C-alpha cells in the first residue's frame, strides 16, 4: 500500500524524497495515478507534520520540491475541472483571473470539446441504428418473398 507509513509515518513517497530518488518518486507517482489516490498521497504528512515538499526542502532537493509542487498543482486543477464538469461547467470563482484558473479553463474547454464530440458520435450512431432498424422492419413486415409491405408479386402462368 502506497499510503502505508513506517513508525514515523513516512510513506514510500516520503522515503524516496528524503533520499532524493527522483526516478523512484516518479514511478510511485504513476502507481498512485492508477490507484486514483495521487493527490491524497502527495499531501500526506509524516508524524512530525512534514509534507513531501517539506522533506525535499529539508534535505536540499530544491528541484524535486518544485516538481512535487507542480504535480500537486496539476492534480488540483484536474480535480477542480472534474468538479466543474460535473457541476455544469462553471469554474470556482476563486480561480478566475489566476494562472491556475487559466489552466483550469483550458482543461475544461478541452474536456467539453471531448464531451461534445462523444455526444455527436453517439447521436450519429443512434441515427444509423434507427435507419437500419426501419430498413430491416420494412422488409420483414412485407411478404414472404422479401419484398416491401403491400407489394404484389406477379406470377406468370
């Protein structure tokens, strides 16, 4: 379990950051994304109250600290955009006019575009199915020879 801590409450994330293992940290990040708990695990605190950013700064891994901040911000934007999409497409007013708000607006626009394309494709598929059903019922309801309903067959005698 990625959230399981040792006797100090340090998760595998804390340990990887403490020793500056960037590759391990990134691998753990990918695993946490799969589990859907990345933001929760990135914000986890040790018994002493240290976050991952605190640990990176404490041990002098400044670039790692900045990278962690960026990943956290990216995840917060994704969560906020998901909430906005679920809530009808409105961004939280506290983000308007900020750099994060602009990121959120771009991501929201992208998701809305994807949603619009999916809806359009679904409608086209429904129309095609409806046409096919009408066509097949048209011939099934006709005479046993497969002609359309109400058609007469000529038999030469």
